[in-house]
């Protein structure tokens, strides 16, 4: 990129920032206030934590598509690394290995807690899945878990299970009148079912974003 | 100035910084970093601006959670492409002649 | 009206998501037959949707049963239904084509994860056409963009990697701009539902919303590859495997255009008029520059890709001509559909020609007329639509556009439309002329599965015959809430 | 008063770390600054009464993205050194 284009880009960036700052400072209050609406319908959502209610009930459709985005990223990474062999993991220092071994049960426990807590307070499937994935990355760095090769059937099932369960529930609820229209009585149970599937699959997918790519040689 | 508005203002600056970075920086890893800064800026605007009256709003918070997951998916994909490109050509940039890191 | 659990709108999104997931579960290289059966079903669903729409009018499917602004609404009206129909028709034909294309030994490796990627791509398209929620649209845009990048990368070559990387960077920056726009809109009004926004924007228009509209529209124009944001398109569409190029050029760029149209006609209507001249000027530049590059292109698929840059220009000519009588809007949608069918046919035909000759240059086409006459005929038919000759749908679109320009007294655009048609004739005949030359002595031809030729022909014929059924399409388009 | 001062400090730190991340001449340092930026973002989310995002940002934004970036950086470096030793691209 030449100097002129650089200069123009930086100039446009500065102008945009200035205009946005001015716009935010003079912005009047919003006409619609959704937190009130969320609180009003929270009792019918099946969970007590408003963010989880939005994520899995009121705007659950976003979340379903978002899981598809993750699967898609993983698929493309598999396409890119197709046919390449994983290099054996380098031996890590024993201190890290010991630490990783001790941390593992703790990590699984924490993921379980976050999943359970999501219904009432901060936490939920995404945080729990991320913790599981972090555990897998830690194990890999400690040399205790090899990089993954092309996924076998069982792994593929684990990767897609959360997505397919979510989709099946969404479609099955069509009988209620619309996609993802939970009956208030069973909403809590269905959301927990979806979140349990998502925790497993998101953990595997997020770990896969790392483990399918690391240590690969063309 | 409320806490929400302050972070929203920081957000627009981060967004502009990141957006200019994605375009101006040559190295692919730097472009990916800049993209993440840009995304974080947009997320701060989304939540900060909605909460400028001081009331927490779960709707944009849930949207940002979705956004963070989408961003990590995009980052992983971009890094995968950058690695494959580097493995094939030995270069860290798309255009020739700017190959310093 | 059908029963709730049979709502075709809902199944049009659930079904592609389902077969995409199942195709991944089935394993590498699998899923072709599943996809074709499911896509045939989707086509039936889209037809059912159109029939219901004609009978009972536009409606909303409130996901979760909450309704906007708390929940996400799906909007079923004429515009979304026309694009859903186009998508399913093109997709089912290209799926049959792709099954044959990837059966070829040289291309089998590219097919490893083609089917699940294509499934997610089509699910994203359908979800985008139906969604009436700005943030939900952001998620569908990301799903669509990443799927498209993944499909460009399946080729695995160096050129594909560079094209995919460039495409990804443009796509991500553009959706980032869109997302900031959504954040500003939510901050300004407290909702992201398009229907709820309409009256709110009309009542009050702070600076933040002007900036939001600018960011969102520029981002979407970059995704539509409108000149001068077109630079990523020819490498991406020109280097991908033929079925992928066809999907991307025929459908994917139309999704972001559809969204521009939705926003321009909907919540940002009062803002649009100030930028209409600029959008038209960029469209005119795209027509002239894209056609000129197509005339000069050495490689066949590059030529077809540059033609897409030019044809997308016509879509933006409609903005300065939008008036209450809806002529320009009809022209834009007809052009979207006509180009979608014709461009899918051109890329499908280009794929056959490249398989047959084993070369990818225009020069290497000498002598193919005698070997794959059906494909060449398909190329010519699709060319009729691209050039805008009667009785094709392309003709109808350009005729309506000229009509709209005449009615509003804006003569300048007519010159651009006519010049674009002449330039298109130039690059189409350049290919046909080369194909009818005698083959050099040393050239060898490879046999091509017949179904590839037939699919190219079916798509091309549809693009021409649609011109005779334009009235039905326009009637469907007229159904608004 | 105290909290407002803390917010200003945090905002300045956010902008500074983002700037260092993009402007630093050394890629290693840039990635490390990005992880610092991610952790500061997590703090900002906590200040915005968004503990869910703070958790996700720390685990995904800083943690997983950081690991991906470091691993990619390592891979790019390893290949570059391999090329320098053999005097040609691998």
C-alpha cells in the first residue's frame, strides 16, 4: 500500500472516530427500553438469569446460527489441513505435565458448575465449553494430548451433537406455533438439555479450532 | 458522563483504530489482530451505549456473547488460512515487497 | 394457511441446517445424494411458500413466539419469497452439477467437505432472506461470509488461498462496519427489529443513525462487490471450483444486495435519497469497468467473474430511479433473478469447457463447438440474458430500467445501460467465436459427464424463458405487508 | 469519584494496549499486547455489569484467541527459520 493510500485511510479513520464521538455525545435517550420487557417475561422463560434467557429463549435463534458459524469455521480448517500429518508433540517439562494432570479434574468440575449456574447467575454453555476447551489446549501444551488428525465418526458426533440437539428442539417446537417456542412449563428442562449438548460440542469445537491446526506439517 | 457512555466512546476509537489497521497493516497476523480490536470496539459500543443510563441491559450483553464466539471462529479461520498461505509461499503478507514483520 | 408445524418458511432454514450437519456427520466426501433430495424438498417448500403468499398475503413468523422487539421475527413477503425461489432453483441444479463435477478424479479432493459447507451457505442465504432483525442479519451475514470463504478455499491451490484470504478480510471488515451500525441503532432506539424501527427512524433522526446507515450500507456494498469494492471478486470467483464459482456469483453477492434494498426501502428510506445519485454513479462505473475487464480477460472464468462485476452494477442503477410506481424496484429484482440464473449457467458451462479442453484460457477453447455443442448452446443462451436481448428476463429487466429512467427524465443512465449491453455482446461473442474456430492439431478433448451439460442448459434456458413469465414474478413481488 | 477515576484509567489502558498491539514493530510483542488488551477488556465488561461477557472474554477473547495467535506465530517462525537454514523456501 503506498503512502498516499495509507494517509487517506488514516485520515478517514480519524474523521470517522471524531464524527462518532460527537454523535454519541449528542444522542438522546432510546424510545424503547428492553430490559423492562425482559424482566416482565423472565418468569415464562424457564431460567432466572436474564442473559441466559435472552441467549437461549428470547433470541435463541441467533445462538443456534452462531453454533453453525463455529462448526463452519472448523469445517474450513479441516479443509485447509486435509491430508497433512500431525507432528508428534514436543516433550513438555514435567512440571507443566504435573500441573495439567492436577488441573484436569478441577477444570471439568468448573465446566459442570458453570453449566449448572447459567440458569441462575452468570455462566452457561459458552463459558463452560470455553473452559473445557482451555483444558484441552493445556493438555496439548503439556504434551499429554496429541494434536487431532482428521476426525473419526465418534468425534464428528461429539462435534455436531449440541448443534443437532438444538436444531431438533427448535424444529420440534414448531408444533407449539413457531420455531423455538418453548411451552413455559418445560422451557427450563429443554434449555438445560440444549445447554448440556452445547457445552460438550462447544468444548470440542473450540478445542478443535486449536488441536486440528497445531503441529501440522505440509 | 456515565460509565456506559465512557466505554462506548472508547469503543468507537478502538473501532476506528482497528478498521484503519486492517486496511493499512501489511502482515496477515497484524491484520487479524486489528480485526479483533475493531470487533471489541463495536461490542463496547453495543453494550456501553445501551447502558448509558446506568441500567444493565441483558439484550446487548447476549448479543456480544454471540459476537465474541463469532469473532473467535473468524479468527481461527483467518489464522488457518494465513498458516496455509505461509506454508505454501513462505510469505506473511498477500502483496509482495512488504514482507517484513 | 398451513398448520404451524408445516410452516414452509421455518423448514426452509431448518432443512439446510439439518442436512449440512448430517453431511458433516456422514464423513468426508459424503452427502451429495442427501443434499440433492433435501434441495428438491426445499424447492417444493419455496413454491408452497409462494402459493400461500399469493393466497393469504404477507405475514410474520415470530421465532420463540415472543414477537419483536423482544424476539426475532421472520418476514415473509414478495421480495423475500422471490429470492428464496431463485436460491432453491439455482441450488438444486448446481447440486446435481456438483455431484457430477466432483465425481471426476481430479476434483475429488476438493469435495472433502464441500457438501456441509454448501449446506451452511444455503441455510445462511435462506435465513438472511427471511430475517427481519438487524442483529440476527449480522449473524446470517457472518455465516454466509465464512461459508463462502471456506468454499473458495476448498480448491487448496495457492491462488485459491490468496483469494480466500482477501475475500475473508473484506468480508470481516464489512461485517464489522455493519455491526457497529447495528450497535448505534440499538443505542439510538433500543431495538433492532426492522418493522419496529420504521416509525422510530421517521420520527427522529440523530447524527448517530446517519453514521450507522452509512457504515451498514458501505459494508453491504463491499460485500456485494460494488465498484470500487469489487477487487476481491474476480480472484475469488475466478479461482474457485466451477460449482462454487456458480454459487457465489449467482447467489451470494445477491444476499448483501437484497439487504441494501431492504434497508434502503425500509428504515433508511429518508436517508437513501441523499446517496441515490452516488449509488447510481458507482453502478454505472461498475458496468463500464467490469465489462471492459471482461473483454480483456485471458482466462475464461476470469471473464465470467468480471461480467458479474458489471452485471451487479445494474442493480445499483435502480436507486436514483426508485419511485412510487415501483418500476425500478421491479427492474432490480428481475435483474437479480435473471443474472442469478444466467451466471450460474455461464459458470457451469465454463466448468464443462475447462474439463473438456483441460485448459482454462479463452484461447484454448478453439474447436470445442463440435465436442460439447449443448454446453456451447447453453453459454449462448445465458449470454442472451446477460446481453439483455429479448425475450430473456435480462431484456425485461433492462427494458423496465430504461422505462424508469425515461419516466423520471434521467437520460444519462440509458446511455450506460446500452453501452453495457454492447460491451456484454463483445465478451460473449469473443468466447463463442473462439469456440467455433478449428481445433489445433495437437489438442485433445476429455469426455464430460452429460449431466453437467444438461444442468448448464437447464439454467440457461430458465434465464431466457423467465422473460415470458415476468408478469407473475412482478405480481409476487407486489405483495407487501 | 474513585470508580470514575478507575474507569478513565482503564479506558486509557485499553486504548494504549490496542495501540501498542497494532503499532509494535515486533510481532511477538504485538500478540502479547493483544492478550493484555483482552484481559483489560474483561475488566471493562465487569465494570459494565456484564459478568457473563467478562468470563467469556477472559476465556475466549484473551485465552483461546491468544493461544491460537501464539501457536500461529510459532508456526510462522519455525518455517521462516527452516527456510533461512536451507536458503530456500520449504
